[in-house]
């Protein structure tokens, strides 16, 4: 079998991919962008967003470099996007928030002049009602416009037995395939704590996938559609920890590729996703990309960057932020221009933008 990515090796730019455009891309165009990334040896950072402000920061960073953006919403982040006051017992606020975020990005991304993929992050078994709600929104959007609302979705059933994990993924993938939605699935567990899910006590052997794991996924999903990616575990942990506390083994990804490649007749058949990218060593990132990673999740580092923008603003302007009236220039001087949210939220956006730019460069040596 011929490498499906080979046809994109001769393209000089992602803009040469048929159908590529500024704004949200889905279906074949989105999948072909991942093929292009893989054959060209780079990956896309995917940033978790919780509101229009963080979405803007990602899009601005991508626009400054002229590269595609990847915006994703977790279940908790989706609920926050819609409003924490809303009822969410049936995940209705999370469904609403994720869809609102996807529609927001669809409306503004074209103005930034770069392509963008929209994605839903970790969906555990207990969160499947959220996933179902987003799929229903995809189906409605597809009926109206001939494409789904989202570019891709993730099912994270890694806490379930492998056979059940892959079986449920296949069930939903069959529903996604007519709309050409990319499925991201996880096999092996990402450690640490993320979005209220605590895997910090997981046994070490669960943090590393095996060739048998990834080939089970391949044999089950590839007959349905080639449009899936695997978040295979190679010691990944959500969050940032002291150097040495997390032992990544990206060479495992290479071993998975070398195990399946000869059976399929071409090198590196898997499309991998790197979870827990925040705080990772640059060399581990570079190696992972060389072994077929096409997407890396970034959340913790951009959360800190967003906060740090506000922190620096407060430290620099604290004398103007102690009351509505009165500052170092006089007791009767107003401070409205300092506590206006547009002032300090913008500082957060600028700080997050710069961290996004760093991630784009970490994953693409051509930038």
C-alpha cells in the first residue's frame, strides 16, 4: 500500500492543499492538513480555550506566524464558555458552550486569515451525553451546510478495558464518518490532573501503551475510515512538574510505527497525538513529531501565560487599581482606564498569544 501522505510531500505550503481556506476547515481539507504536517515533519499545537478571549489569543498567535490554528474545548471549559450559572446535570451547558465556542470561531477565524480546526477534548465514558449533544449539533450543521460544526472530536475511554474502549470508539466513529469528522482516541492513560479528572495515582504501567494496544485500534477503526488519530501513552502527564519527575519515552511511538509499518507496506502509518505537552522538554517534542505526532495539546502553559499577563499588569499598575478614584498622580484622579476589563484582559491575551507562538515554533522547525 502507498503512503497516503506521499502525495503532499511535493507541496510547498499548506495553502496548496485543495480546498484550503481561512477560517474553520473540516472533512478532507482538515485531514489532508494533518497528512501534510506528517509528511513535512511538523505538528499542530491544539490549545484549550474557555471563552472568546482565549480563542482570540490563539488566532492572533497563528495569524502572526501565518500558520493554521487548532482550538479545542474540554467539557469543563465548554460549560464555562456558556456560563457557570447554567444547569449542567445532563451536560446541557457543556453542549451549549462547546457549540457556542465552535460557532464563535467559525465567525471570527476568517478575519484572522488562517485556517483553523475546532475540536472537543477528553470525553470520558461518564461524559458521553456531552459527546452525543455535539454530534447532534454536527448533524444539524451538516444538513444545512454540507459540513459538520466541529472538525474533530476526542473520545477518551482510556480508563475502560481496551476492548471496550476501542469498541465504543468504533460505534461513535461510524456515526462521525458520513460527516468526515476526525476522531481522536486515547489508549493508555495520561497521568496528572486535567479539567477535574485526576489520574495522578495511576499505576506507571498504565502510562505506557504497547504495540498490541495501538494495533487493536488500527484493526478496528481503519476499516471504518482512515480519519482517526491516536493519543498513545508514552509517559505523558497533564500539568507541569519538576524536571525528572515525568519520564517521557517518545521512542515508544517509533516502535509502534515500526511494528505496524511493514504489515501495511509503508512507514509510519499511525497519526499520533501528544497529550500533556505543557512543560515538556524540547527534545522530547522534536522526537515525538519525528515519530508521527501531528497534534500536541497545550493547556497548562497557556493557562499560566494568561494569568501571568494579568499579574504583570497588576504589579506595574497596582497604584491605580486600589479604588475607582485616587492614584499616585492625585487623590482625585480617576482610574477607569486601568480597571476597564479591556485593559487587563488584553494583557492576558497578549501573554497567552506569545506562549502560543512558542508552541507553534516548538512543533515546527521551519518557523
